[in-house]
């Protein structure tokens, strides 16, 4: 297993989740990801300021700086679009986001669902329908749609989790 697979990523804490955490995880899986089955095993994993909840062996929820968002591996491997708003992007934007760039308005093909500035959104590749990143909206869905009709410029989404980043590598190593 090479560096890209998470070699050397050792959590500072890893233990079974408490009953309270299990309830929180089950509620989040239902509310945000649309997964209504009760999780079997849930682990609490801490690493470099992140808490990751691993559900049945798959990292599903990340907590950082008081905010929760889905782990990209969970979205990809469970093939769930989730209930979070989605921003569908073209191939050029998929490649740029994959390299760590924030999402710019010209790469957006459409918006699915409504969101406000600061909300968590899932960035999805138009051709495959596969989630390629999780981000924080820098403008509302209404403003994105207005810009798509008009000036077509600006940063729309700050990418907070993408393939190959620290969270991805940590998830692969668990």
C-alpha cells in the first residue's frame, strides 16, 4: 500500500461510538444521505482535528470545526446521491476540482436542490453522475442560476473534500 492509499495515517483515537453518537450518526445518515437502515457498527475516529464516523467499515460522516458533512468515499461507494443539494459540473470542472481547485461558475451545468451561502453541497460529474467533491457554497443556488444566465463568472463552491486529499487517504486506510 503506497502513500496514495493512506499509508502512515494513524488515527490519534479510534473506539466504538457511544449510544449518543450512534443516534446522531443514524439521524445524519437518514436526514442527509437518505440511508434509512440502522447502522451495524459505528466507530469514532479522530485524526488531525477531524472526527470521522465509520459505519460498517466505511467512513461516512466527517466533523470538523463544529460542522458535519458526508465523507466522499461513502457517497461514491454507497452510490447514494444523498439529500444534499447537488451542483452538476462538466468534465473540465471535474478535473480542476480533482486537482484541488474551487468550483467556478463556468464549469457548472445545473443545480439540483436549493442552498444558501455557506451550505454544504455535493459536486457531481455530469457524464458519470458520480460525486467528485464536497464543498461549501460561496453563493446561493439562486445566485448561481442567475450567473449561469448572465455573466457566468465567480467562485461558486469552496471545495472542502475531494479524492486524494487527507480525508480521502485516511478513509482508505481505515
